[in-house]
């Protein structure tokens, strides 16, 4: 810290102190702080060393007045608040995005908007310029948030391809359809033929794509699609349990269930256990995500691993590029079958 001239009190170091310590101009320090453009490597290293020595911290408010940016990013979850605390996937994504942004010294603001009023308030807050861009998680068709933010010119990256927006919005997604195909092929390979499915919400890209993958593999195997073997859930444990109960009532001879999330699969296991069916001896169960719920399940779940670390890192990379002026982009990442005890 630098001493002030009055009363011996310490004052925060300024950009002038950093410039004096580094032996460069104030303008050079400013360029380093704003991305290092047109700065020699030697000058950049001298400025960084001076920042460490003086303990200088960027005054974000002052910089935002100059740049017109807030130097922060929003993590927007358009689901009821209880879903954030129940579903482990949201926390994994939030942690990964926070870590990726931390390397750029950018804070992440968590925004929960599960109701129409909450979405309206959050959209108004975002479009007022309080964040530089948004990482949008769990977009439903008919939800106007993504389109409203896009029309307002807010840089935006969705987790999963937003239904109906095509190439207008950047997104990063796991290959949901291919992951579903891998799981259903695996269930067929262990001798199962009456394979039920508990889908995700069919107004979300994951719900649509995983169901499509399930149907494609059955068709390839020459197995007729039986609507009694298809029910939908909302990715919650309770909806998985309810979905399994419907499947058992409609198709009691089923010998496997592909469940579109590990959390729902926990509910399926509960329903199967209540009827005395053994897993995997009587009914094999496959999940999706490879979340902590897969390891907590009994038996532990065979599942499809989503590369959440890569998804969060890519979401941040694409968003920062868009904030910097690049066009929207799409990234699709591969999934992986993880075999455990439930199949």
C-alpha cells in the first residue's frame, strides 16, 4: 500500500503508482488493464509485476464509466428456484463458469427467473447494461428471454441449442442425440428389448434430442416404437418416480428404462424397488449426465457423461468472444457411456 500525505493513513494504490513502479506511462498501464493491445511483452510483464508489488486493484466503477462495460457476466437460470438446489448439474455448471471467468478477473452474477414476473424483471435488469453478457441455462421453447436479449443486442450463450432460434443465438451443447443412441444400443447389447424411456421436458432441446436418439436406435434394430413405453418428466426426482409408475402401469413387461437424467433415474429406482423389481436383474436402468446423483444411486447408475467442465469453459470462451465483437457460434461436444451396476 502507498502512504498518503495526511495523517499517515494508508490509501489504495493508484494507476499512477503502478506506472511509476513499472517505469512506464499511465497510458501503457491502462492498455495492459484493458487487454494488453499494442503493449510489448517486456512492458506488460513490468506492469504486471508492479501490480503485484503495489497491490493495485482495478476500480471497476471508474473503468465502466470509461469503457461502457460492467465487467461482469450473468448466469441466468430460467427454472423454479428449488430446481437450482435439487439438480446437481446447475451447480456444476455454475462452478465451472465461475472458475473460467475468474481467470479473466470477471465476476459472475447468479440470476434465478422461474416465473413470468421474475423473467420480466431480470430481462429489464440485463438490458439496462448491468452485465456485459449472459450465460443462459435451461431454455424452454416459448420462453421469450433468449429472443428478447438477442433483439436487445445483449451477448448471449445458451447451454443447449435454444429451440426455434437456430443460428441466431450462440450455444454450447453436449451431443444429446448421440448420447441417447449410445445408451439404447448398450441396453440392447445386454439383451433388453422392452425398453421404456422417461424423457426430459419436450419443450427443451435435451428432452427432444434424447427422445429422438432413443427412437432412432429402436428403429435401426427393427423394434416398433410403442407409445406406452414413452413418458415425460421435468428432470426432477419426483417426476422420474411418477414416470416409472406410469410406465409400469402401461407396460408391466418392460425390461429396461432409459432415463433422460440421473436425478430422474433415482426416482425410477425408487418406483421399481417399491414393486419388488430388481435392478438390473429384472429391469436395467440407464441415466444421463453422470452427475453426483449417478454415484449416490443404489445401485450406481450406468449413464451418459456430459463433459460439464468443457461445456462451462466453452460457454465462457464463446461469450467473451461475442462481447469482444465476434459473431454467434455453436459448439457441440461429445458424450461418453459410463458403465456401472444398474445395467
